C-alpha cells in the first residue's frame, strides 16, 4: 500500500451523517447539479471544502452535465492543498460513493504519489472502497493531466475487469446506463 499520512474515506450521501464526527479535515463533494448541498459537516466544517457539480456520465446525454477538465483541474488543485506531513482526513463523496468519488480519489492519490505505479494507486482505492467503479471520463482527464500516458486508464480497466468477474450482474445495467464503453474496457483489459 501507498505510505501516506492522509487518511482516506470514500462514501455516498447516505453515509455522510455517520461520518460527521470522524475528524474530516478536507471534504470534496461531487454532486449532481440539481442536488442540494448536504447539511452534514455544517456544525463542524472541515479546514478545506470543495463542491463540484456534474452528473455521473461518460458520454454527452440530453440534460446531463459531464465532468470537464476544468472540474478535474479544480479537484487536483484541492488535492495539492493536502498536507504532506501533518495528519489529515480526506473524505470524498458523491451520490453513491462508487464512481465519481473513486475517480476523484484515484486522481488525488496519483497526483500526490507521482512515482507510484498505476496499479498500486488503483489498489489503494479498492482497499478504501471495495465497490469502486471509477468514472472513466474523469480518469481519462486525470491520466492526461498527470502525464500518465494511458497507464491510469489501463489500471482502471483492470479494476473494471475484476469487478465484473466478482459481480457479472453489473454489466447489463452499465450497458443500459450509457456506460458500455467501461464494460468494453473491462473486456479488453489484460489480466
């Protein structure tokens, strides 16, 4: 595992209230554009907080806001503010704690550990959130912006493959939900 003083938590909206007293110092919220700001953490706000608003999509769909490079730039800037030596607790959440939040954590960890291998970064995310299925568009943006030359995308494809081997029933809902490209990435991933 990656040696980092930053404690990492990934969750969905329904888990936020339970984490209110967990000593979160840095909070990244990724919400649908129409989603109200959660009240969790208002009583004890973290040192730093960033809210991004876009839908969990990878292709243009009517009425949906896609994650952009600007969103990823803001996310990476937020990640650069994490302390290198002092203990911190980074909480990233999205609606379900599966796709946008795990992609965000992949980007933050890959940026904080430029010498770490991509599979090591993805394994770190998987250890934090076993049901991780990072949003591939966000991963593509991060891969490009961090100069990972497709290696981050390939590592996430291998994660998709492992997830579908464990949960083959996920493939059809992903196909129907506009995420067929991610299923195809899993199918094409090498061991």
